[in-house]
C-alpha cells in the first residue's frame, strides 16, 4: 500500500461517516460499524480500485444507492 493511500483512507472514511451521521442524524460510531459491512467500504479499502479518490459527496451518493438497492455502481 502506498503512503498516500494509508494516510488518506482514514480521513475519507471519517469524512464519509460524518456526512452520513449529519444527513441521517445518527451517531457516528454506529454509522462506522454499519459502513464497515457495506460493499462500498470493501471497495474503498482496496487501493487498486481507486474508489478512495472519490469525493465524500460522491461516496455518500454511492452509499445511499447501496443502502436502497444493495448494489454499488460507479459514475462512468
């Protein structure tokens, strides 16, 4: 894993959890526990997918889609 990836992943995950918590008025630690079970997170933690390069806003949209449909799709 690259140093860039190791440094940025926790920041991105924290930012996404904060966004979800603020949008859903939920506890951030509960959101993190739920997020860790999502396909999106599995893809996010793999450096080679480059999902970690997406903005928190875009990741939130993908999260919402997975929450609603169980599927993960990415912008073309």
